[in-house]
């Protein structure tokens, strides 16, 4: 029988199999995993039903009322409030408050 091969300098054994090939340079990375269910920020709570003055004093609604005051079209304000997570009734109440208190 032939003699066994001499031991390797690093302690022996065959080299490990090659790993997966690297991705091509122009490969698109996979999307990051969504943590916490992802759906954006939770919708803003509707202002409590009650006195209309609550709306005018609500710091969360002041930017929207200011937009209406400086002449931003109502529909644009509605769209932005909806995109920010406000409920339809809160949007309607804010617009109504503005119209009633011009």
C-alpha cells in the first residue's frame, strides 16, 4: 500500500468546502425586516367630544388650524391630516371648528 500523505502544517484535515459565492456587485439587498408589525405610527386619537373650544386649544391640532388660517386649501389639509393618521371624524371636527371660528 502507498504511504499516507504527510500531515498538513495547520494541524491536518482537508480544507473546508467553499462558502456561497459573494453576491454580484449590482445586487439589490433584501429589504430590512419589519419590527413591531410596521404600519406606520398609530393613528392620532380623536379629540374628546364636547366643547368646541377643546379643538382650538389642542396642541396636536394647532398646526392644522394654522395651515387653514394661512390659506392652505381645505382638501390639502384633510389629505395631510389623514396621512398623519387622524380619524375622519377628527378631521371633520377640525375643519368645522375652523369654519365656525374664522
